C-alpha cells in the first residue's frame, strides 16, 4: 500500500499572492496530477506529470505553475491568487500501465 | 473532445431502496470508465472501472455498474442502499493515450435516509 500526503491542509492567502501547494506519494507511481474541485462542479485537471521533470498542461493551467523535481513529489504554484479560485486542490497519482488514480486528502485554498 | 454528463445533481432515497446513479459520456473511441466516491470531508476513492469485456462490472462496497454502448451510459447501481452510502459520486472517462487523464462529470450527491 501507499499514501498521498498534501500540505498544507488549509491555505489562506491574500489576493495577488504567490502560493505553493505540495504533494508527496510513496506508491512509486510515475504519473501525478493536480485537480481543482470547485463547489458544485467536477474535478478539472490543472497539470500532470508523466515522469520526473516532465510537465503537461491540463484544461485549467492558466494562472498556475507546477514542478516535479522528484518522482515522489509534485508541487503546484498559484502565481497570483484570485478570489474566484477558492477551491479544494486534489493531488493524484497512477502507476505506469494505468488502473485507477489514487487521490490525496486535498488542500483547501481561501483567498482574502 | 470527450465529456461526461451526470444529469442528477442530487438524489435522495430511503434506506433499503435500490439506487441507480446516471452517467453518460461522449467519446469517439472505446471508453475507459470509472466511478469514484467522495464521503463528506474526505477525498475521492475508487469504486469500479470498465475497460473491456463484461458489461456489468462489480466494485467495492457492493456497487456495480453497467456499460451500455448503445446509449453511451455507465450507470452505478446498488441494492439495497444503506445510509452509509450517502456521499458524492463521480463518473469519469479516461483518455488512455494522454497520460491516463480523467474527464470527470459534475457529480451526484446521494442522500440515503435511514
């Protein structure tokens, strides 16, 4: 078994601030994802990474940067926080060859 | 482009009743379909998946889903429902040649009255 951890659990920032969310997994999975979950909506893909140092944009990448310096970790940066992007950010991973994605507990972002 | 539709934002039923949550998809190739569940305050958990083969797939927690190519649906079923099944359920479509990306529906919030 394994686990995905996300830090912090709650993130509060000011409008215009640069904020970073972190994700760690010990599954030894190659592919990792960042999703945004808005209230009443489904999950939307922000960035994903197929392997270390690889970055692929999802449907919602504008306003975000990502970093995959190690296989086990995947960071997401909100480049300039806006009130309309208050949401829960979920990290996920999957092993090579497919199967199901495993999700972390999430980071709830509040922008003041 | 692919899409997933879950037409029922909320479903309420009584404990012991049969539940069926609807999901339809649009995709030009053979679909890989998933159901995930999100309990209050928790993250998403995998329930079941359809890749190929038998059109009725069984998953965890007593759930099953039926893939119907004729009407592009993948409905989730369980009988009987239990109050602990109250959660939000997401249907998702995988595009396997693009990093196993998932396209999610907007979810159905299920409330099972005890």
